[in-house]
């Protein structure tokens, strides 16, 4: 991937503007592909994470690249602010205190393992994002989660819980994929400072 500083700023600006649009209109930002450079209009999956004083305030993302990156960021920023079921919808007075992080996902690759111990031994703390699936249950952790769960055993156990599985659960049908991310962040005030007044919500 390797996004330039200008492209990173543009994505953070879009995330901020989509949240601001949501507060005004109840809808995410409308994206015009012609307004953005080609790297931002390629199909990519992303996550947008919102924090306040380093405490999570919302995180929503996509695991599959099904739309333009810039549109994916706009929709995920809106969803992180207003649709994360773990939190109440964001209110106007909270916007200025947010930190906004955008993570662009690389393509997930299946992890081959014969046992849970072999899976744990092959994990790369701080590098791997993981998707875990067991039948209709699925969960993911971004690589940034290693900061709070640095031990592979804890990382995997919490991921099981996120997927709706018991901590001690294991079966031969468990499937895991790994991916990397390119992540960048900024305080909301900084991200919104250069917001384009021509961007519209709809």
C-alpha cells in the first residue's frame, strides 16, 4: 500500500467530515470519486477507530474490499460514531475530543495450522491482524489490539470471545486468516482543520 502523507490526511479528513455530516444530517458523507486521487478510489477494506483519552469510543470496519477506499472510510467513520452497538451515538460536544484512526487492510491470507498450539506459535505480535471463524461465528482484531493484549494466548482468547465463542473453545473446523494494516491517526480537530467545505452529506 504505502499512502502518502497527503493521501493519509485526505482519508482522515473524510472520516472527520463524515462524522460531522452525520451530526448534521444523520447520513454519512457523499463521495465523488473525481475529487480524490486514484489510490483512494481503489477497492479496499478499512476500519475506523474512535477514541477519547485513549479509551475506545467506536470501531467499525470492513473485512472485504467491496467499494472505493474513500467511500469505505466515510461509511465506517459514520458507523463507528453512530452505529457501534457497544456505545450510544456520538453527540456534538464529543466530536472535538475524539482521536480518529484509519486502518487500511491488506488482503487476508489463510493461516495453516494443525493445532491451537501451532497457531499460537505462528502468530506475529504487533504485526498480524486476525480473522477467526467457526461456522457462522466470526470476529477480527486489528494489529493495534496487540498493544493491550501482547501475549498470543490472550489475543486469541479475547478474539474467541469477540466471535461469540468460549475462551477454551477449540475444534478442527476453526479457520483463521491473517492480514496487515497501514494505520494512521490524528486528533479530530487536526483532521477537520483542512476539511473541504465542498464535501456534502447525503
